[in-house]
DNA sequence: ACGATGACATACACGTAAGTATGTTAGTAA
DNA sequence: TTACTAACATACTTACGTGTATGTCATCGT
């Protein structure tokens, strides 16, 4: 049977994307072949080349969901009423990771992006979009930091750019290590995320702040 | 001229390694061909296959220097007299990055490792060694943290495992973002590294600690 | 001084993967 | 119902990259 309905064709497209993620997680983006991806989706290479121009286009399409998550978090942060600017900041910082906690798909795409893909010209196009999304995120973070300073939550003598760099790097590193494959011990990030972000902001607040730091409790779970 | 002396042959080997790094930084490990690497070193593929078993072996050899840096930092941390355990901890945390600041070669290898290489089976062997080195680092970090707690520098109610994860992730993320290629703004990490690590430890110390946080000063440099 | 060998260069064989061209069938609009 | 076309499958071409086999020459031991 060929020539499916539009509804089914759209599902086929999604099947290919999911299959791509699956193969990427096994072989890496560079080593993954279109043939393998098609097999994984129970299709042929013809189907893949129908829905996507080439491998580069497919890779970009896979990463689009992750990009939308970043942008989505950024947009949401703007319109959050009845919370303090400090709380907004915390929610914003946790945003991308919380999306990954919720959705296995997002988690997988993050994993591919950070561990099974390199900046070689294969995915250069996709990386440009990612960088752009991070640019939005950074811009919004700058705004939230300034607001938190104006509201008196953070020290007024902060070096904003250093702070932005440190915060983004820390959240990036947290996600990266959390999603590192092939490690015996998997850290239970969801359980500790709140404490960790609080702790990161602790040094940025006024000395008299009394936020509780990372205290004893949960033990990392086994894989 | 063929058949160099042992001295020269060793230099040829190093040339190949440097050429490999150079090509990896341009094309990524997966897309880099042995031919290109040989060209970059003004040699032929024959030379490369003489010094290394295959591409995998070459990749592993490139990463060995980075691995030695990690292990070197870990070893050094053990024997540092006349400093407090807190200061030891700080030096230890900054160690890998400081080595990268000093040596362009180390910096380049880090960059390849974090941005131009994926976990696809190509470099699976190399990654195993990296993970092992990180294991040593983590073990030593655990020891240093416990010591700092015993000496009264850090809160005694810390969740050690969470702390280890946060610290390693943050330092990892810092390095990662610092060495991200193709970004217009390059953060001046060397200038801010001290303050940033101090800030990371701030939340782990007793409330009465008066470490100054990230304050205004340097502005990120242009690339 | 002379064979043995180390340090490469050259040439070839093999597989593999991307892209494309073309075939096939079933929905879809008229 | 019929022409048209969307949604694939199949077959083929091209190209490249790896690994290896073989050639070559200077150096080193004796």
C-alpha cells in the first residue's frame, strides 16, 4: 500500500524524526546513515528523501523541537504575573531542564545535541539555529537579572555579563552531565534541581539572605 | 628523503598529532579524513598508518594529553603543603581550566573533545579513558570536600554527591562555553575564573562567610 | 660495505553512503 | 470515472574514505 492520506503522511514524517533520534543516540549523527534511519522507521530511503531535502535538513528538523523549547521558555518568562522577579529568574533558569524532565523526547534531543553531534559542517546549519535561540535566552536572562537587582533581590554591584556566563554555563553543564550516556551512576537531577539553582543564586544575593544550601537528603539513584 | 632518524620520526609523530587537532577543529573528528590530516602535516597517509594503527588509535592519542592534564591536576592536589583545605579545593577546581589557559594545545584538545567529537563508536575508546580520568577527579574531589567539611570551612550538613555533581557540572559548563567556537562574544574566563569559583563555593560555606561575590569590573572581550 | 630494517610514499581493492532517476500505487479533485 | 499527483519503493550512479599491499631509500648495526 502506498499513497497514504495527509494525516498518515504526517505521521510518517514524525516516525522518521523519532527513528532518526533513536539512531543518532546509538551511532551519533555523523555515523548514522539514512538507510539505518529508514529501516528503524520501517520505511525505505525514498521516504526519507521525500520528506526531507537531505540529511542536513533532517538533522535540522530533529533539533527544531529543542530550539522551540528554549524559545518557549523565554516567551513564557515574559508573561508570568504575581511572582517576584527572583522567582521568575529561578523558574527561567530551570525552564529548559524542566522541559527535559517532563518530556523524554526533549531529553533525547538534548542528548543527541550535546553528546552525539559535533560542530563539523554536517550540523553547522542546525547549530546556527541553536545559537540564535541561546541568544534570545541570554537576552531575556539579562533582563531578568537587571529586574531582580532593581527589586533589591540581588546585589547591585554584580557584573552582569559574568553572572550571565556563569549561570548559563552551570545550567548547561548540569544538563550535559545529567544526560551523559554510558555512566554507571545517574544523578537524580530532578530531585535536586531546585536546591542547586538556589545555591547558584546564593552568592549573587545580599549577604543577609538566608536561603538554605544543598543539604543532606536524597542519594543519587542507580541506573 | 625517506628514513629519518628516531629523533625526527618522533617529531613526525607529533606533527601528525598537531595536524589532526587542526583538522578536527575545522571538520570535526568524524568528517576529518586521514588524507586531510596527512596533507596538513605535509605527509602521506602512509606515514599516518605507520605511526598509528587506525583512525581510532590516532583519535585516542590526541586525547591522551587532555587525560594527562586531568590526572596531573588530581595528583598535584594530593601533595600541596601549607595551604588550607578550602584553598586546595579551589585550586583543584580551577586546575583543568588553568591548564587550558596556559597551553593553547590543551585548549584545542578540550575544544575538539567538547565540540568537535561525539560519542558515536568512532571515539568510543577515547571517551572511556576520559570517563576514567573524570572518575579519578571525582574521587579526589569527594576527598577534598570531606576534608574541607572536617576543617570547618564548609557546612557539615552538605549532600556530598549533589555538591560534587554541581561543581563538576559547573566547571565543565564553564569550559564548554568558554571554548565554544563561532560565537561573536568571547567571555574573558581567565579574568573571572577566581571570582566564579569562589561564588560557586559560597553557598556551601557557613552563612557568616564573607567572600565577595562577582562584582563589577572587567567587561567581556571581543573576539 | 652491506644486508636488514625503519620510516615513509604509492597504488590498489573494497565497502559504503549519498543522491538521483524512475517506477508504482492509491488518494483526490473535477 | 478519470486524470493527476502525493507518497512512497526500487534501482542505479557516483564518489569517497579506509585499510592494506607493495615499493623505495636512507640509516644503523656489524
